[in-house]
């Protein structure tokens, strides 16, 4: 069961990293440091959007309109961190068997 705990923590770490990369890329694209018309950048950007937009859409449906400010990635990071805390506080369950 310890390996299950470690796999879950790895998945949450990976999700955290993907969200951070998406946020940084969005800033770099908005400040015209990165160009989406470049094939490599475009593929990464569209892949991350396809991966994260379903989760962001669910979060956006709960949040009130913020006038152009998108808090969905921040809420997603908070949720991932909360899941990590819950798993760490219940780690004894994974080690008991």
C-alpha cells in the first residue's frame, strides 16, 4: 500500500507541475515572449489546453465572473495542494497494511 501512496503523491506532483507550466506559458504568450505559431510551442500550448481546460471549465462554472481575471488555475493549485495534505495526514492508512 505504500507504493499506492507514493504513486498518488507522484500524480499530484505531476498535475501541480503541469498547471505551473501552463500558467507560465500563458504569461509568456501574453507578453509575446513565446509565439504560438511556432510549431513546438503551439503543440505544447494546445496539448496543455486540451488537458487542463475541462478541469478549468468546471472550476469556472462555480466561480463568479471576475472581469477578465481567471482564477481557475489558482483554485486548481489549491485543490491539488489540499489533496496532498489530505493524503499526507492519512498516510498511516496506506502503511497499516
